[in-house]
C-alpha cells in the first residue's frame, strides 16, 4: 500500500518527512494541505491529526504526525538514516536540537518575512529571531567543520532534520556563502541519489498564490 504524506511545499517540517521517504526509495504520494487557506484548522483535518499540523503520514492503519516521529518510523521501516548503533542518541540529540533551536525559529521567521502582508511584518520580532538564528547557524557550522555528516559516516535523520529549511529560497537571514561548512554539507546532501528540492518534491509553492 502506498503511503500518503499530508504536506505542502512551503513546509520545511513536511520536507523532512518527504525527503526521508524519497531518499529511502519508499512508495509514497503527497496529499496537498492548503495551509494558507486554513485547512489545518478544519474539523476534517483534525480528524486526521488532532494536533492540526502538517506533515501527517498515513501508512495503512498507522497515522503519525510530527516530522521527527515520521523520520523515526521511516528508519524503523527501512533501516535507513539511523547511523551506527552507537550513534542512536547522538542522532536524536541533533534532531531535537534542530526542532527546538533551528527549524521552529526558521519557520516562524520565514513566515513573518515572506507570508504575511508587508505592512503586518513585525520588524522587532524578526530582528530578535534572526539573532537567535545566527547563534544556531554558528553552532551548526562549527559542528560541521571537518565532518561530512552531522553524525557518523553517512547521512542520518540528523542531517535530514537540520537541512530542511536551509534549502528554501525565500529570505530569512540565511546566506549559504556566510557559512562554508554548512554550504558544503548542503551541497553533499543535494548530491544524494533521489534528492529533490522541496518545491519539486511536494505540492504548494508561493508562486501559486502570486
């Protein structure tokens, strides 16, 4: 049975799950979630996910939300992206770090800067968030110095989590040229067989609403 991922192209969190499935070679199909017109707040969507968030993975009788959980499910299903057995907690450490210190803050900053009407963009909040993100990117860039991957000797869920928002073209204060170790690592990820840009992998693009 083909797995279904409820997602939309603008979502970096959905991209984490979609990219993991694509690189794992799983059969899956995207189900477009019209986030910008409020679909996640509808009763129908809440029947799929009580948390009212995308992504949501449906695999037969299994329904899962939260990107990190979906990534772990894909690992359990395929054996991929776990790293060596001794890397288990280090992979988890970076997934949780990303969820709390980077992706959540990139997502908010990117939304405020690009998806709100220009006259409603709160400049002080954006400035504050960008300061926090500079700290996160400093941590990430330093960690990647001398490494090919976040953990161990191959791509893991730590990489798939931390990279997700950094492939988006909209401005949110990140310039790859400023972070050489991050830049090299992102290129390495994009060279993996099966890699696709989020707007090529999932339905939904800012140009659809232009």
